[in-house]
C-alpha cells in the first residue's frame, strides 16, 4: 500500500508546474530542473521499496491470555538484508503503533505492545503491517503480513467467595480417591520427568547428575482434592464461568488438586499446569 503524504503532494505539484513552464518557455535550464526533480522522485521510490524489503516478523504470546486483561505481545522485527539497514519503520497492529527508528542489516529489534481481548474463546491475531516514510517523507509505503496466530482467550477471572465451607469438602460432591503420591512435604521417590509436571517438583540435583530431568514424588497432601461444579455456582452463565476460572487459579496457587464438573462432563481432580490449561480451555470454549 502506498499513500502520498502532504509533502509528497506539494512536491508533485511543483514538479507538474515546472514541467508545464518548461514546455511553454522552452528553457533548457527549467527542463534540467524538472528532470532532476523526477529523478529525485524515482530514487525516493526505489529506496523506499528497498527499505521495506527483507523484513520479517516473529510474534510471541504469553502462556495465558484472559479476557478483559491486558497482556504483552512480544514482537521481533528482523531485517534479512545483508547489505542495507532499514530506517524509520512503524509497526501497526489493530490501532496500536510502535516506531522503530533503525534495524541494522541482518539484525533484529524486539519490543512489546499491550493488547486486550474483550471476550473469551478462540481468536486469531492478525493484521500486522510495517510502514515507512523513508527516505524523503514523500510517500507512506506499507507492507502487510499474512501471519495468523491462533490463541485461546481464557475467561476473565472474577473474585468470588469459595462455595465450600471447608476446602475440598462439599455436600453432594461425592468422594474421590487420592493416590499415595501427592503434593505434601515428604519425598517418596524420584522418577523420570513427564510433560505437565510442575516445575517446583523437578529434582534439580538429580537432573544435573544424570543429564535428564527428574521429578520428585511426594507424600499425599493433607488437603483433599476439590471439584468445582459449574452448575452449583451462583449468578449468570458468564458469572459462573468467571468464578470457576478464579477458583481454578486460586487452587493452583495453593497447590490443591482440583477438578471440574460441567453438566455430565467430569474432569478428575489433579494438580498440574496441564490440568489448569485443560480446564481453562474448556471454560473458554463453552
């Protein structure tokens, strides 16, 4: 996309006027001035195209994105040109702008933009563009990037009272069997690391000795597991989803095994980062 700036319109107007004057007067000096001005415009267009060529984007999202909560979007702007740097770049995304004065040849620049999603669910981050007025501010030239980054926006966590008199004990919730290993303080054994194990359970000393990640198995936690029944929470549907999100985050912080019941769908209590992501995703897609 190319837009002519105010300075560009003035320059083009002057060029046209001088061109008309050169034709009417037949003055060779005016012809030379018009030729120089046209050459200047061609050079400007060539440099502008080169300035935006060879650029690429890398966009990273945080691990968790919640509706109504600002999150940092990490952008890495890379210049793949081997000989020429890029100047006066403006990165734009959904109304947000970041000015990048200079990117060295075969270099990169990182920056962050704050973004917010108003609603939960599956979203796509797209619409990235890089623009520049380099070199003479005659033209505003833009390059659009077709990257589409899928993201699941979790429900907005809204503080609500815990619906049980005592953590892990609730009427009509039934009883749950807890394995011998848990999240207490006594070390039972050391095993191979599996995806989803909390980082705090990694046995770093044993991992350093063997060169492979090892996980500690601890004794059973004295705190019983908790199951959040979405239908038993108070408020509207969205209120209950936001409340359940808040409770999941709180239970995870307190290292309490947690599960979720949505109608006939039941997720067995477990304490892990994978469990948290699974339940929050389930709530986001309701």
